[in-house]
């Protein structure tokens, strides 16, 4: 059941941080100024020559300069939302701005000193101070969860086994993250521990503009359930608080992002662009379709933008003239968001309240304990330290009783044996019965202790209002309430002042009288100049918006070109490496293929291929269990010691070829290349010319035939160590002539 309320605009505040060290070193000038009393941001284009273009002003619900403290910012923009969540509303606070604008500092801050704590830690103290000071009849259940959206994938920052999570919708249309880990917290230290644990796993990286740039959108959610008793009736109200730290928009030319950082920046800019499209569609009023499904971020913030949530947008910007374009874009972004209308409602007695489940489980455990045999005095409410001692007492008592019963049974058995001559089997049966009764008694006591432990645990997770109140908490709560009342009065005064100024200006226009025609001409000339200046400013704004639109359009076209290029590459691989009859199977189902689009995961799924005749799934043949491809003995040995993925059992297609070890020596002769080129340039049909020393060669051959060039050993046997020099052998002359003929043959 939801209590309806009239629509209200989301609250938009703007914060301008001080110049950082890098901007001071580069001698940057201040171009963005926050006028807190007027609630106006003034931005000046110090690089422009025209007067009409040099200054622009934007009005917001509240603005903060570099002198504003973290606590003051929380009291103005966050405390009213947190108080509404404690009353049963849904609330969202999110920080938006360029990278390095101070969003994470605004949302989280630092733990030390106390004055630098951000919105999230101050919200923790606010929640538990309220619970401590509330009536003792109210019971609370507080749960916390923490996740991020990294490159359009949802990651649970509190899970022991991180995995990709899915978005689901309830019957009422509310969006939630399936299988998200949440923890029950009972104090500020508990919930702060959850925050610090999740921050360890958040994706951050360094760029030229920010050394600790957030590379993901982080959402810390707190669900507060309260059960209040009104006479005999119990009412449960549930409030959910989303604390969102968005990643900053980036320009690659300034951040110097490359590789993985560039891919992250592309995804961040796309999701923020989708958020801007949603805001524009909500403000336009003419759009029949709100593109919430264009991004995971916009789906999660669906109830916060145009839904049933109290929303505060905290826009952040840097003051330097170097970031003029980005600051102006942020100001326009936030100025559009002021016109979004939400309809907050109180969540009374929801069906899916976790507190109701806890109460039903506690009642069930108490009922089970009441139906058990009466327990020993003092067993209910025993501490965990004495549980084992109490269990030992029960066991010793049961053992003593069993020994007494066994002794009594022995006496009875003796009497029975004397009187009726009973058999030994009957005595054994009686003894077994006594042992079973003893075991049953011990099991009952164990079960009782286990139920009492569960009951104590579930009751401990519920927080009763007023239990931990002290004077300090009461004073802080009273001070917070006084600050909120003062801030509300200032906001109403600012709104009334703006309205009165507009009405006075209109009244002056109507009642203005002139004493002469010249005075009227001069007055109307001034008005005309003023209107002309506004017209020029509006015209310039339109040109800037058109330029910004063209830049976004060009970025989208570049993305489309890159996607088309990748798609063509995939098509080329499919056409050249996959047979057409099998490639068709990987097409969309509508085109006769097997690929199915999963809307919840936003991914394609390809079911396993089945045989045409039967229903058996075609599985890949395996050489052995858990091995999907044949392996050699060498590969089995190498994969144990060699980390190279070549030796894995799974198929890896992006590996380089295995280059064998070189076995040929290098040629040291510098003329080798010229000789080889001369040989390659020769005509194969050209005959080889005889050289001038061919006669010398013939003489040398003749001399060799005469045995003059053969060495003869000086050993006593007179045998040659090389070859035979017997010229009298007729076969020797025949062999030499054949060799000489082969050498002189022309090819």
C-alpha cells in the first residue's frame, strides 16, 4: 500500500570546487563563480572577446562555493532526503559532473578529520541517531548493499565470488538487481565497514586530469524497515536510500586515455549520454517514450527520474577557465534536470518487507520452543559462551539417569529371570529401549539449544528504538532538526524573493509613466538593448547546443563506423573460414539460425546443436576426461612447467606459430649476396664459357694420372695412406676418363 502525494520537482544543487594544485601551477583563472546568497552560478568565458558572450548565469535550489563545508552541504541537500527515507519514502542522491570535479569527495569524503566526511558517512550517523532517539515500541531492520556498473556490467562489490548480475523487474515495475548481496547492519561502525570493504574492489584508474578517477558508477543502497505498533495493530513502512557516485564525463584530448582507459571512458560517456536523453525526454513533455532501457544506469535510476522517489542531484564543476566548455555543459545539464517531476509516496505495509519475514520466523521459533518439553530453569536466554557448558550438563544428567535406569532394569531383569525365566533377548531389547530414550532426550535438548540460538540471532538483528540513546546523540539530533528548519526557511525565502522580483519587474513595466516623449524613447531603447542582449545570448546558447549536438552526433557516427568495421571483420571471417551450411546456423532465429537475444543479460545465446534425426546433443569428442582435444606426451609435460597458453587443453586460436630453432650459419663473406644475385640473373640456356686456364687444368689432370701429385708414405711397407697410384690398372684409366668427361660436359 502506498500513500500518494502531489508531484514535486527534483532538487538540484551545484558545487564549485577550489582550484587544484595543477591548475594553480598552470596559472588558470577562475571562470565559474558560486553566489550562495542568490543561489546563482555565474560562468564567464575569459577567452571570448564579445561582451554578450562573456557571462552566463544559472539559478538552482542551492549553490556551494569552495568555502562551503561538507557538513553544510549534507544539511542542505541530503539531510531532508534521509529524513524522508526514515519516514518510509524512497530517496536518491547522486553526484554528476566532469571527471576531476569532486564528485567522490562530495559523496564519500575522508574519515579524518571529521569535518571532511561526505554525504554517505553523514547519512550513516543520521540514520542510527534517529533510531536511537525513536520510541522504544518501534523496531528497525537496516540492510546495506554496494555494487558498481563497470562497462555496462553490474558487479557486486560485497560478494566473495564476483560475477555478472542481472536486472529484473517486480510485478509493480520496480527495477532491482538479482542475487545482490546485502548485509544486516546494527550500528554506524557496521555499515561503515560494509562501505570500506566494497571500496577495495571498486574500479579506479589514473588519467591526466585525475589520479584516482572513478571508472564505474557506484551505488550504495540502504533499506530501512520500521515496524510501529498502534494499539493492537502493527504497521510496517519501508524506505530505500540510493547513494550514487557517477563516473565523470571525459574528453580523450584532455584525459589522455588510451587502451583500456579509453574503452572505459567510451562506456562512461555513453551511459551519461543515455541519462541526458532520459532527462531531455522527461522535460520535453512531448515524448511518448522515455529511453530508460538504453543503459543499465538509467534503468536503475528509473524510479528516481520521473518516478516515486525524492531525488537530489548534486552537480559538480571546476572553476578553471580551462574547463569552461565542460562546466557550461554541466550547468545546462543540471538546469534541464530542475524541470523533472516526481511523485514520492510512502511505502506502507509492502508485501515483500523483510521485517515481516523476520517477525514471522521469530513467532514460528517461539511456537516450536513452547511445544517442546519444559526446559531447565535459566535455559532460555543463555549466552553463546555458556551454551557448550549447558549442553555438557544435559548430557551428564541424561547419562546419570540412564545408568540409574539400567541398574533398575538389571534388578528387574534378575527378578524376571527368577520368576519367569526370561530370555537374554528380552533383556537386550529393554536395554536398547532405554538407550533410545536417552538419545531422544539428548537430541531434544540439542534441538532446543539450536532453536534458541536462531531466535537470539534473529532478535539481535532487529534494532529497538531508544536502546542506545545518550545525551550526545540527543543534542546532535536536536541540532540537526534545528538546522533543517533553518535551511527550509532560507530556501522558502529565496524562492519568495525570486518570485517577488519577477512580480515587481512586471508591475514596473505596467505602471511605468513618462513625462516626455524623449524620456519614453530612451527608456524603451534601454529595454530594447536589454532584450537584444538576451536575444544574442539565447542565440549563442542555441548555437552552442547545436555545436554540442553535432559533436555528439559525430561521436555516435564514429562509434557506428567502428562497430560496422568490426562487424565486417566478423562477416569476413565467417565467410572464409566457416562453411555456409554451418554459418547459417549462427544467424538470428528470425533468419533461420539458432542465435537468441537475451533481453535481461543483453547478450546473444546459441543453444547446443542437435542432430537432425534424434534429439541427442552433438558433443565434441574427448581423448580423455576433461581433455577437449588430443594431446601429445610432450604437450602434457610442457603445460606443467611452461605458462605458455599453447599447452592448454582448450583450443586457443590467437597464438603465434611455433618458430623452429635456426640451424643454418651466417655467411661472413660480404660478396655472398652479389655472387648469389649474379647466379640468379644467369640465363639457364646460356652455355658455360671455358676459362683460359682450362689447358692448365688438363695438364694437371694428366699429371695426376702420372701419379706426380699423389703423396706416398715413407713407411717401410711402401703403401700409400691416401689412394692407390697404380697407373698400370686398366680400370683406373677408364674411371679417370669418365670423371674428366663429366667435368667438361656443357649443360
